[in-house]
């Protein structure tokens, strides 16, 4: 029988707000364990939660980007379960009135475009981080209380590629909206996969298996592809799929059993009595959307209007910080195409060589734009500009200062160049004869001699034009 995979994803996105979801506790990655701990997050008696306004704004912005219906009534519920990562013995979440519902996302795959339905988006608080050893576990409560949004797709994906493209699109949205840094390796964006197999054409779902905490796009695709293969073999040999939770082992490239699920957990949800319902005004919702940062798809359209090709535009929006650097550079008034070439080529080459991000790049984008403008005006040649660029990286000085210090100002004065050109032609009369006889390379020789006399400072394009004019007069 022919089988098809039914795949749904649950994505948890950590928001990079200044404070936690329900307290003033700071949000900071990489600090010493248990140094960003707040009495509200630790559920000290008598403490009361306060809703983070920016987290609500962020949730509205992501919901809008995902084409969702936005609920104007914000309520929070308690999800009750006892586990060591929950100081309160419950998690504050949104169960009954998710802020976003009934949305969709369009992805591009090797088979073309596909629309993926999204069931809900809700806000909640994160749990603490657990570090397990063979005989003990350590708990870091820095993460406890960090604002999260959970995005639950409909089970409409059919392959590992589709799932990876879906997560990639979600990550692009939350990073460009400045909601999250989207770093999967640091846990800022975490993905759980629900997958089952059924006979193609059937409307009945198979037994669902969950794969927890996938931390990269590559691992999402590999885990799903392996799980499809594993379940297919079991079913083809007449076996039954167990309802279980698995994890992906990067070493073996296989999913590994964590625990078997027998019954659905009853979390006994009820409205948190310490958080009053919040009625969002229409103006509040519209203002959150109106002030949203620009999304990658919008940037792509804008870049195409600047006459950048699709390849260059796609490279620029593949990293939010790169696109921000490019946009800042455009403010210098330089050519968008030339700036894109420098950012994609020279800048990216340096970043790769040094293993740093563009945020750590020592040359600000405006100064790079000014250097490119000087090339466009003919003040320096492309080769000279690259020498200046290398010095800008080393010294952090601006382009104009370095051009003067390095004596690289290009000769673009016509009167000065005409005098030099006449001298060169006078001592090389055969070049004129050769050119008029159809030997175009003779012009290159004269240009070379002019460049030699000016120590490489002559504007090549202008020199070439003036040489042709002078020859036509002889």
C-alpha cells in the first residue's frame, strides 16, 4: 500500500523582551545559572504576576504576519502539572482564548508553493532549563518566566522538506519582526514534530509519534525523513505504531525512544485568578501592526524595485542583520547594485574568514556606501577602493581620510589628463596608426602608458574617452 505522512509542528519562540512574561526579572542569554531569578517567577507566597505589554505587542505582530484572526480579549490560564522545571507547579498560558487563530503560511519547496494552515498562536511563560547527568539533575531558573509564543500548525505537511521550509519561514518572520533572535542552537526557537502515517487517500489519521526539541532546520528534515522510513517499515511488515515520544540522535541520525504515551494528560486548565482579562482596543492592535518592522518578503519586493536580481535579493534577506546593514548603507546615496555586490562579496568574504557576524564588522555601512559613491564619481578606481577598504577594516578610519593619506585620489581633471595623453601619443605615433588600421588593442597600450605616467591615478573610463577623442583629431 502507498503511505503518506501527516505532519504537524509546534514551535516555541522565546521573545527577546527586556523583562519576563509576568515579572520584572531580566531576560539575558548566557548569564551565570540562577542569576536572573525573580520572586514572582519562583512563586514566592504573596507575589502577583503582571502581564508584559511588549510581549502582547509582539504576539499581535506575529499573528498578523501569519494571516491570523487576532483576539481582542487576552486571558491567561493555569496549566497544572507537577515537574521540577515549574516552580509554581503550573504554567501560565493561553488555552481558551489564544491571541491568534486560523492563519496560514505559504512556503516554497522543490515541488512548488504550498499553503500550510496554522491553528493557533498563544502566549505563555517558559520553564526552567534542566541539565541532566547520570545520577543527578541541575536546574537553571534563569529561563523560567521568559515570554514565549507557541505556534501550532495544522497537520498539513507531508515531508521533511516542507516542515524545514515552514520552520525557516517562521524563523524569518520572528527575527525580522525583532520578536526573537531565532537561534535554534541556543533554544530561542524550539520545534516539536507530530507525525503519523496513513494509507494515501484515507481520511483517518494513524497513530501519532512526537519528536521533541529539534534544534536545527537540517535536523528537522533528517528526523522526519527517518521517522517516515521507520514507521513505513513497521507498517509494511504488519506491525503497529506505538504512541510515543522520541528524540533525534545527531550521531546516529535516528530518532530514539524517550517514553511511551498511554493516556492523554489532563492539565485541568482554569483561568488564572491573579490575572484579570485584558480587553485590547482596536487602536492598540492596529498600532502594534502599523509599527511592525519590515518583513523579509516586503524587503525582497523593495530590493527588486531597486533593480537587484532575485539571487542577490535573496542573499541579502537570508540574514536580518545583513539586510539592516545594506539598508543603512543605502542612506549614503550610493548605487544599490554596487552596494549589494560589496556586501555579498567583499564584506561576506571577510566575515567568513574571521568567523564573525556582520554586527561585529568594523566598517559601518554608511562609510562603505560613501566609498562606493567615490568609485561611482570617479574619485578612486575599483582597485584603489579595495585597498582603501582593507585599510578601513584595519584602522577604522573613513574612506575620504584614507584616500588622502594613501595618495590615491584619482585624476579626473580633463585638462590635466589631455596634456598627459598628448605626450603619450606623441611618443607612440605607431599606436595611432595601428588603431586606425583596426587594431583595437592599441588603445589599451596607450591607456596603460597614461596610467603609468599618472602612477595609476588616472580615471580609466575618462582616460579612454579622451584618448579616442584625441586620436580622432589626428
